[in-house]
């Protein structure tokens, strides 16, 4: 009589290892996604606070020096664009009058 050698089946072990590995990878990905969501929520909250702070300060409440600086910056930008040839003489004059009139 011929006796068959006993065969050790390895498939259940391989299947368990694959499932366990997938589970561990899934947990890590979930943790990373949670951390990213937390960071995004924190950033959105800071932006909302910043926007609320800016909205509560009306433009008229700013110091006159700030407005003069802004006008000077705008005029210097217009002059630079005019020197580069991006604005014609008429466009430069119109934009300058608009900035000074405001």
C-alpha cells in the first residue's frame, strides 16, 4: 500500500498575512488622512479669524499714512509700467488721475 505524505496547507496563513498587512496599512492611511484633515481645519479656522479681523476694521479707520503709502505704491507701479511701455501716455494719465482722485 502506498501512503501519501501529509501536505501542509499554507494558503490560510498567506491569506491571514495579506489581510493583516492590508489592515495595518489601512490604519496608517486613515491616521494620516485624519492628521491632514485636522491640519486643514486648523488652517481654515485661522483664515476665518484673519478675515473676520480684517472685516471688522473699516477702510476709513486706517491711518492716513497707510493710505498715502498705498497711493505712493500705486503711482510707482504705474510709473514703472509706463517706463516699460506697458501703458501709453493717455492710459498712464487716466490711471494716475483715478488713483489720485480716490
